[in-house]
C-alpha cells in the first residue's frame, strides 16, 4: 500500500473514531432525558384528510354565520358545536362527565361607568377622550395622591411615557397595549400605587378604550393620557401636583364553553394540546348602519384547524405511552378565562399532565419559512426534542425561544408549573383586524407546522419522555407573571 493510501486510511479511521465518540457522548446526555430514539420507527405525516380538515375548520369558523365567534354569544356556541362534532368524528371521547363541554362563568366586555373620573391639579380630564382606562386595571383601588412627570416612586403614581421616542409613536404597528401592560406590571412590582402613561409625540396607532383584554388584571389602576391632554395637563408641571383617579367598569356575567376531547390510553401521564376558538365578534361600523365582523382566520381558526388535524392523526397513530387531551378554549379575549377554568376543573390530576402545547396563530408563515416555539425554558426536554426533529419536507424551520413573550394559554399552564410551549407564526399586519380572512392563510405552511408538532409528539411518545418543570430565568420581565 502506498504512503498516500496509508495516510488517507489513517485519517478516515481517526475521523470515524471521533464521530463514534462524539455520537456516544451525545447519546449518553440525551438518554438521561429520554433514552435513545427508535431509529426504525415510521415517520408520521399529516395526510390529505387532515389537510382537508384544516381548511374546512378555518372556512366554517370564519364564515359570516359565526360573526367573529365572540365569547358567550350564540355564534361562539355554533363554533363550539362544530368543534364538538369534529372531535366526535375523529374518535375523541368526551372528557368532562360524558360531555365535550366544560362551562364556566366570566365577565362580558367592560363598559365604562359614569363614575369614572380623573383630575390633575383640580382640572378634570374627560374619559375616555383624554384619559383611556386599561381593561386590565384594578377597579377597586382609588388614587388620591400627588404626582410628578417621570416619577417612579413606590406608594405613588408612576407618571411615565408610553413611547420612548417619536419613531415608536409613529410606528403604525406599535403594540401600545402590550407596552402599557409590561410597564404597568413592572410598576406594580416596584410598589407603584397607579400608572399614568402619556403620549407626548402623537401616536400613529392611537390608543383607544378596549372593552376586554387578554392580559391578567393588575392590582393597580392604569390609564393612558392622549397627547392633547398631556400638553394641557402634564407637560408644564414643575412641582408636585395632586391627582385623583377612579376607574369603574360595568359588566354582566356570561357563560363560556371549553370543548374538550380525550384519547384515554390509561397511561400514567397526559399531554394537553390546546387552541382558543373565540375571537372579537362584530365591529359596529360608524355611519354605515351595518355590522362587520372579525373573521379571525389566523387568530385563531388556524390554531383550531391544526389542533383538530393533529388529533385525527394522533388518534390514527395509536400512540399508547400517553393520554392526549385536546382543548378548544373559550374566552381568550376576556383574560384567557377558558384556560383558567380548565385548570381549576381538570379532567385529570394536575400532576399527571406531562406537558402542554398551545397552538395559536399559525396561518401566516413569512418568507423566511420560520415559525416560533417559545417557552422552551420550561423544561430541559423541550430543547432535546426539537433538536431531534428532522426537516418535514416543507422547507420550514423553527426559531427556539426559552422565554415566554406572547399571550396564549401556555402562560396559565406555565404558571401552574406545567412544562408549556407556544407554537406560532407570530403577530402580523392583519392581527385583530377585519381583514383576517382564510384566503390570506398559507396552508402549505400550516401543514408543515402540523407535521413538525406531530414529529415532536412521535419523539415524546416513542421515548416515553419524562418532563421536569423548571422556572424560566428572568421571566419577570415578560407578562407571564400573573397576580392571582
């Protein structure tokens, strides 16, 4: 054998030895969490029937007959009946007292009481024209105190800007409600007695009073002062000035309905897969005498469609190492009361829930062909599972995020110490608008995402993964921290 051939053979042998050693180390680490994967298992995929189910579900939930699926309305009830029938056809069993339905009470959209008031230096601000109360405000605490602009003292009102600069204020896509909540949440933790946010630039996406919020209620009142009122009442303040604030809402009790189906394998642990099915309902159009409605195709008919497709495929796959609960949550738009009601009245013991997967807004895969999984820091096993999932054939990839930054039902499960993730394509230009129609959705992308989640489930089941909940470091900066 020539010297060149001997050298090449030695190099190949050395490289092979390194690969074997590296593979062995990886296998040992991974086996501590799940054990080695079964290389011979058949890779599952979403079939033609499940893809058709996604389209049928989205089309029906967004149809004019359902008028936007507002919680507690007849249209949401029709949506629930449709989902219930689909679960039965798939072969899921009723999870609650031989019924698919779990009813709970919640408050309707809030209306401003005539007793709302705000005074700065003895001058009244009109509500909601000058000062906009946030729906996540505490309505029991009254503020009668003293204020200074840009003050962040404990036991006093925080009077702080909503926008950090003119660029933020003039961005039409700026999420002022999320920003207001995060600022107020930080203020509450620092001991603020109330929060007065102000617009000193003149926002393009002008804050308005919202009758409901998906954010958990805070312990302090929160208002946003519009620019003209800021210029008149706050901008020129140089000394400590008295402020009085009282926020009162009126609301009625309504009935929400979670739709819950189960695959019961008499296994010791259960995987929960959920998606909210309610949306914003109708929008009364000014000077038109008619009512338009929010279709909610991406938010969140897309999630319900993918969840039902997964249920059908998982049922057909006959995974036996876990039980599976599929939940269509009601009242997301009213403080996520559906997931809270589910956790208060679980059909299984809480300690038997291995993990939760929330599917929310998965219909608009961007040109990057990336979707997002967040909350992966809630259990060590998530990262290993995602790393092990191969490409799904749809040329898509996933962005992994340890923290929780988006509002969805996984937040409530995380708060209950359940390892929880959110699968999403994120916010987009039609989010919570009248233009969120089915014809805008990327169905190939939804199929690819469904296949990805299915592969995750396949890996979890085939390896009988044991999840161990862990707190996400520095999670206090995100809105997952609740006050209840």
